[in-house]
């Protein structure tokens, strides 16, 4: 008889917290300290407020990406789907003259359908999600250009209220993204569905023998990712008051990088949305700091890539430390 899935014993709570979060907090603190010393204008409330208000879309997409990675899948289409959802919203408001609620519904539906396609095709034909989402990346980008006729749709004030509303200097999108992060982390830590995600990602066969349907779990995760991408598209469209068919280019790499920096395993079975948030903050502070010191774009990309590689190496040793090995 095959034994039911049983997750490995967790290390003591204090040790787990220390190994998982202390390094991220230290890395973020060192970056802030370095750029504060490098330029006198960096360490200010305005700088941190600006960073916070620039990252809601990335936070949402990275949250969905973390869930996808936990179940041992990947989604390369998030950037293109964001552009497609924004294009649908822009055309709905400018050309079709739809009311705002209908345009928002159309954008959300577009993201959900794209996520459903990714999940359903992957599990129905047992295809690698890398290939399926790569195809969706091209289809969604093509759809964005087809809908907009490859032209930016200028919406104007009809949608500015979403990103323009602020509480204590923090925009509504940032607070909404923070709420999504909290809800996702609570689900991962305390809900049955969260345990199912980790079980499927750690050992799909064992999860199936335990009564979990991995196909259903994966489809739901891709749908959630698509919905969060659509929400990010709405936020970006509101922020810029326009819909660009090229919006979201490279966003998939930012989302994966944030998750990896936060310690999410590319092999599945391990991850945390809160740690991914730290990854988003580290990348955002790094980019903002490099811009403050006048670094060129190629230098920014080189440094960001090096940080990602370093994060993977650090995560390797963090896992060994958590298991009692060095």
C-alpha cells in the first residue's frame, strides 16, 4: 500500500523565520543604506512613497506567479496578457463607448479566459506550461495589437480615479495589492487549498494518491494568475490613462525574479507571497537607486541579473541551513 503524502517536518518556528526572512530584510536594508549614502536625495518619504505607488501591478502579477511556481508550473504570458487586457479596456472605453464598469468587466474576463486557456490546455494534453504559456504570450500580444490596430489608446480622465485615489500618500492600487498579498499568504498558510498547492508542487503523484486532483488545482491557479494580471492591467491603464499594446513587455521576468529572490522554488512545492513582496521591493529599490545615481539602462539590467543569480545561490544555502546541513 502506498503511503499518503506527508510533508517533511518543519524546523523550529524561530529558525524558519530567521532563515527565510532575515536575509531578505538585511538585503533590503543594505540597498537602502547604500543608495542613501550614494545620493542625499534617496532617503526620503517622497522616494519611498513613489516606489510604493509604482509597484502595485508588479505585486499583483508576482503574487499570481508565485502560486503558479508553487505548483511546479510557470507562466511566461503574463506580460502579454496584461497588454491584451489593457488594450481591451482601452478600446472598450474609447471606440466602443462602453461604460467604465463594462470595460473593467471585459478586461477582467479577458485575463480569466487567458488563464483558463493556459491551465486547461496544459493539464488536458499534459503539455509543459512553459510551451503553452509561450504560445499564449504570442497570441495575447498579437491580440493586443489587433484590437488597438497597434496604436496607443488615450483614455484620459475616464479612468484616472482608480490610480488617482490616495490614502496618506499611498494610492488605492497599492493598498489593494497589499490586501491581495495578505489574502494570498493567509490562503497558503492556513487554508486547505494552500496545502493542496504545496502538495501538488512537491509531489504530484503523492498528492493524487492523497485524494487531491492536481489538474483542478493547476487550472484554478492559472485562472487566479490571469485574474490578477487583468487587475494589474486595469491599474496600469489607470495610472497612465492610456492603453499601450506593448504594455507589460518583460513583466514575466520581473515577476519570476521577484519570486525567486523571495525564495520560491522553480521546482515547485515551496514559496511565500510575503517573501515575494520582499523580492518586488528589492528590485524596485535597486532600480530606483540606480536611476538616482545616474546608472544607464544596460547597467541596471546587468546589476539586476546579478542580484537574481546571487539570490538563487543564497537560497541554495538557506535550504541546506534549514535542513541542518551547510
